C-alpha cells in the first residue's frame, strides 16, 4: 500500500480513473461561513480550543493506528484545526515529527501535519507553529485549491467538518490519495444545539441592543461573543447539516465516494453533569483497485 501511495503523491500514477460515485450533492448554501469566521475570530482571542480533551485524545489514538504505515513524507491533514491544539497534544505525547533514515541514508519515515482553518490566526496564536513538519493554511474547507489532487494521506477533523459547507467533503475526497484514511469527530446536535436556543438568543440580543425604544450600543466583547455563538448555533440548526443518525452519516459520506469503516455515538459526562455527545466516524477513500476505470 505504501508504495502505491508514494507513486500517487509524486504525481506519477499513470491511469485516469472515474470514481465510483458521480452525482455529488450540491453544496449546502445555508451555512454562513462569514458568521462562523466572525465568531471564531473573537473566540480565539481568549480561548485555546472549542473541543473536549476526550474528543482529541480519541482522534490521536485513531491516528496512531495508521501513522506508522504512512509513506515517507506522508501528510496528515487537520481540517478546521483551530489553534493546532491537536497537533500540540500529539507533539507532547510523541515528540515532534522526525525524519528517520535507514543505514543507506534513505528516508524511511517522516510525516507532516498540514492544518487548515479559515479563521485568521496570527502565527503566535498557533500552538505548534514553531514545530518542524507542521504547516498551516488559511482556507475554507470547501476551497482547498492550493492542495493538489490525491496528495494527502490521512485526514482528521475534530468537531469542524460538519460546520463547513458540504462541498468540503468533496474537497476532502479530492485531496486524499486512494486508500487514504479519514478520522472524524462530528457534533451531535443533542449537545450542540440547546432546546432554549431562540429564547437565549432573544434575551442576549435584548441585553445588548435593547428594543426599539431603548436602543443602545453593544458594550462588552464577552456579550458580543455569546451573541455570535448563539447566532451560529441557530444557523447550524437551520442549515440542518449536523448529523442526527447513523443513516444520515452513511448516506452523506458514501454519496461523496467514501467507504464507511465505522460510526460510533460517544458520550461523556463533564464535572457539571452535562452529557456531551459526539459521533466518531472512520472512513476510507477507496483504494485504486476498488475504483471503476474508464475504458
Ligand atoms: C469547534 S472548533 C474545533 C477546532 C479544533 N478542531 C479543536 O479541536 O479545538 C471548529 C473550527 O472549525 C473552523 N471552521 C469552521 N468553518 C470552517 C470552514 N468553512 N473552513 C475552515 N475552517 C472552518 C473554525 O474556525 C474552528 O476553528
């Protein structure tokens, strides 16, 4: 497998193939990418991450199951990586990605992280910025144009891919090598979207702007961030992009040409008794031999 992956990443694979799927669903236009960016720009001014440690350690564990089979120079994509918290935690567990040579001086092992996020982040905000073999690209998941077709080997996304327009799944499929693996944690609306969302939004809006008789200027940054967060959650709820069932996950990812390896609904109770739910989804872009070749 490693040999085939290296050939493809070098751009020398000789055949043109038409993938099993052809009808890709149209991109969901209800996702307001600018609203997301506005919220996370403010959020990252004072916070390091918007995910639980458990969700990240599960991703790191799943990544470890394939990391040693990456070809030399293999690239691990982290889509919606935020401030590179996952990479920082990976480095604190396993050290910085290193290049290993055999006795003949040939590179036998090396991997790279490529983090992608559309929120503008300064280099000093990126936690693994100084680490070797970690690069960052500011881009939206549905516009990965700077990344060549079939050039990345593994992809991760922690509670982020389902916040992006659906075209991001098509882009993910495009940039991965055949046989490339994907490890996702996806939000479960039971924990992400509170029942009283509209009330909470109306109350916060009133607190900040008053009504038409008591109109006032917004005051605190903290309030502005809360309002943007609630607005974002309403947008996500109305866009109906978050996955509620295994079947929706299966249908969506297979329609973009992925094979589903496993789906698990996980939950964890925090110290305040709040139960957090999320989906763990492992996928594969089918290897060359499973693809339908053009005559
Ligand atoms: C819930 S946070 C998770 C961040 C990080 N993966 C973690 O574990 O802390 C969602 C992230 O997705 C990013 N995001 C949302 N929509 C995006 C898009 N269209 N393209 C790229 N990144 C996006 C946000 O900027 C944010 O950093």
